[in-house]
């Protein structure tokens, strides 16, 4: 079940060998968003101070209303940009996180120890693939927005727009995080999309849970790495095994996919 992998993702975050690759991007993202927030507040306070100097004293209460609107605006902006920015920054770490998670789950018959060269290779490849995913997602996001805008003017059909947005968001989230274990198993993003179609319901459920989690402030800081570890578990169980053939009963690699066990972690 999608929920099983999602919850397992959280339980894996504190495991030895996995924890450092959770903490590092977490600290970077916290520092980044705290810094951006501090700069935004400082700039806005200066701007607001120059504006309120023109107001009479009895209108000073407007200042608090404006600060409230500013806070809501920040939450709105963070809600829509957090996942994109955080994933782009953390993508080099998430590739290694998926690698360490796969080794921890003991699905590799011969798990090789990571060295600095392999870490750099995985990190760079993950970052490049993150840019590739953005090129795939952005035009489709714009298309979904245009479709929903058109449907919003059509009675009855406009009721479907929240469901369309949620389903697309859930599907894109599943592809986003399933791509990390796919990458370390030498499966291209295009190949992943084809394989994912065979488990559309499961992946939509998993992506939906991730999408809901990322909408909760503070919790979303842990949801992102948990989505990577949970997606790695899901990958190993649903996509990692290669069907046996008459000519290759015990081969470990087929079409770039590592053959692993089908048992539960």
C-alpha cells in the first residue's frame, strides 16, 4: 500500500548511514528559507515604515493589518515554491540518500561502500536530472493551469478543477521522488514514466500523501527526505525485480535495472 511506503519513509530517516543525508539538506533548506524570510521582513519593514509616516496616528492599526497580509502572502509563496526550490537545492543529497536507503534495505546482493568519487557522481547526476524533470513538469503545469482556468468558466465542470489539480500534483510528486531510486538503478526518466504507468493507482496514492504532507509548514521539511526513502522502498518492491527468463534465470542486471528481491523490507 502507498501508506505503508510513506510511513516507512519516515521511519528510515533516523537509520545509521541515512541520517546524515537527511540532516545536511534539511539544514541548508532551513538556513536558506530563514535567510530569505529575514531579508523579506527587513525590506518590508523599511518600506512599510516609510509609508506609515504619512498616515495620521489614528490609522496606526492599519499597520497590523498590513503585516497580517504580508504574513499570509509569505505562506502562500512558500506553499507554492518550497517544494521546487527545496528539491533543486537538495537533489544532490537525495540521490545519495536513495543509494544509502537501497543499501540499508539490503536489496542489493553486493552493496558497494560509497566513496567520495561515487558520491560526487551520484550528486551531479541527480542535479542534472532535477533540471531535466523541471523541463518536463513546467510546460505540463502551465497546461493544467490553462485547462483549469478554462473550466472555471464552465458551470458544473468547474467543480472538477480541484480534483484535476490534485491528481496531477499527486502523479508528478510520485514521478519526482521515484526518479531518485530509478536514477541509481540506471533507469532513465523516460523509462521510469513508462514503467510507472503500470502502477498508476499505487503511485497516485503515494504522491497524494506526499503532496498533502508538503502543504503542512515545518512538517514539509521532513516529508521531502521521507518521500525519497519511501519511494526507494516502493521502487524496490514494485519495479526493482526483473522477471526471470529461460535464458537468464539468475542474471542480476537486465536493461539497466538491478534485480532485487520482492520481499517486504
